[in-house]
C-alpha cells in the first residue's frame, strides 16, 4: 500500500473550518497516514499567527512583565478550534504546564514550539490518529545542527509501530532534552524528514496556493501555475525569492528520491506543483519553467588595464569581501573589468572601507559602487540545448525599451540571469513572461 506524508501549513489549520477541510482531505485517501501540522496561522489578513503570539508572550515573560492576558488569547485560539470541532478534549493541564514553564523562562524555541505541539494534539484527537511528540523523534546535535542519522533511525523505527500518526512540525530536541526549532516555516522540513523516514511514495505539502506560479502574481497578472519542476530549477527560483516551501525542506526527500506535491487546502482538486528529482520522466513542453527576481542589489565595478593577465586579481578582490563578511551573488566579468554583485543591505557602513581595501590590494584604474540593480532569473530545463531562448529574452526587453545591464548564463543552461535597473524590474519581468508564456 502507498504511504503519503502530508504537511499542513498554518493557514490550513487556522480555525475549526480549516481543520474540517484538512480532515476531509486526509480521510479521502487511506495512504495519507502521517500528518505534520503547523501552528494555527492567520484567519484573515490582519490576524496574528499563533507562533508570533507565542514569541511576543515569551518576550514579556523574559522581561518579567505580566503575560497572563497574552497567554489567554493563545488559549482562546485553541479553545475556539476545539469547540468548533465539537471535541471533548480537556487541554487545561497542557496549558498550565506551558504557562508555568513560561514563568521559568524556558527558552525562546520551547515557547515557539508549543504552537505546533498543541495543534498536533488537537488534530490527532480529531482524526483519531496517534500523537507523537516531535521532541522524542527529531534530534539536533550539540552545535545546533540537525542530526539526520539519529533522527532517521529513531523515527523509522517508531513510525513502523504506528499505522497513522500526527507529528507536530517545526521542532525537535537537543541532546540535553531542551527544545530547539528549525528556522521560521520549518514545519516543511519536519514533513520532509518524516517522508524520508517512512520512505513515502510522496510528500504532500498543503498550503493556501495551488503550487508555484510561473511568476510573481503581484507583478504579472494571473500567472500560470507550474505543473512540474525539478529540485534544481526550484533552487534557482527560490534563491531569487519565489517562496512557497522552506528551502531546507528539499534535502531529506531529494536524498531519498521522494517527490513533493504542493497542494491547495482550499481548492484540493487543483493538481498543484510536482517537485521531482529527475527531468527524464517529466520532459517539459515549455521552454521556461518560471521567472523570478530580486531588487536591492549593488555592483562593485573594478577596472584595470591588463587585468586578465594579472594572476590572483579576482582572489584579491574577493578576499576584501571575505574580510568584511560580505557574500557575493554574481561575478560577471569582462577582459579588463570585474563586477561583483552584492546585496545592498550587506554593504551598510562598509562601503568606504571596501573601496579603500580594493584599491590597496589591487591598484585598479577605477573602482566604484553602483546601487539600484535588479536581477531576473529565467529558469527552465526546456532551454537546455534549445536554440533562440536568449534571443527571445533580449527581443522582448528591447521591445519594452529596457536596457540590459548584466547577462549571465551558466554552462548548465538551466537559467539565464539578466540585470536591469530597479525601476525597469516589473516591466522586464512582464515582458519576458509575455514572450514565453502568453
Ligand atoms: N509555525 C512556525 C512559523 O510560523 C513554523 C511553520 O509554520 O512552519 O514559522
């Protein structure tokens, strides 16, 4: 029999009505045996996620302030769900235990993790599934990194004895037993870890959108959804800011060759997006899979005659950035020019120092920093060895009267990256989308 691991995000479990949709989805397919819930998310735009309420409550407790009223509001969220589902579940002992732990300053991660913990208990009760505390099956090492081997061995062994179970997302435990969370949005990672542990046929990640879209819907009108995307393409798009899934959620399932299906809890019949490891089973009719980009970049331009012949020139420039703890994003270069693209926010007060150090180490003819650059990545396995893609990108930008500042295509041919002025960013994205998709 097939095994599916299903993770539900905060908006899918924000209130009792959403819980009912979740239960319908789970009961519809007996293969959906292992469920990973987030904490209740926003019910409406101005609402606050329970995780954020817990962080705020914890801050008050840490400052010795009265957190009673804040904590009561968190309890109200859960009690409304319990009442709305008609459950006879008494959670008062759980609330008391957490509240008294708060008074003893249990750590920020413990506080945040209680959102998933409580939601997991309620969901397990509602579904009639077993509840497994993530602290007993997801482990971190002393240095704070996730302990994949210990977790995988323990989790596989334990889940073998549970036909159906709910394992709360987002947290695990340290070797000394204290609670540690992944970074925000980390329930996606727990889902992936559980999928690997049971060697699932598929990891379904249910959220409030019907998968990845081919472009940012705030910029392109009604963009199409991506049906199938490879892990590598996804990585390129997420780097540029297309976020639906936590980036680290890819690794456990990718390792095990398990596909991820992003689905919409509110429109379960939509196919969503399939994330797969190999392109061979999923050839693409589209030349491009998606377009993403980001603003807020700066270029450090360095010029020096005969730069190409000077051994160690690039290393010296990059060592200046390394010394200032600045990561670089791209390195488009000419014969006697080198450009380093960095996030403007990383430069902060370090600008003068960087220019000074580059001058000292490389004696260039000129060096200057220019802000206001945006990068756009056009990603697609369909463009590998297909002719004319770059020509179409440039034609669409020329027709839209947009100047291209930077061009970068790796030899993998999986993407073309172009740099434009920030004020051209939205128009450029639309022009490229319309050229390839409409
Ligand atoms: N509840 C946590 C957050 O809001 C983790 C998650 O939802 O995945 O970040």
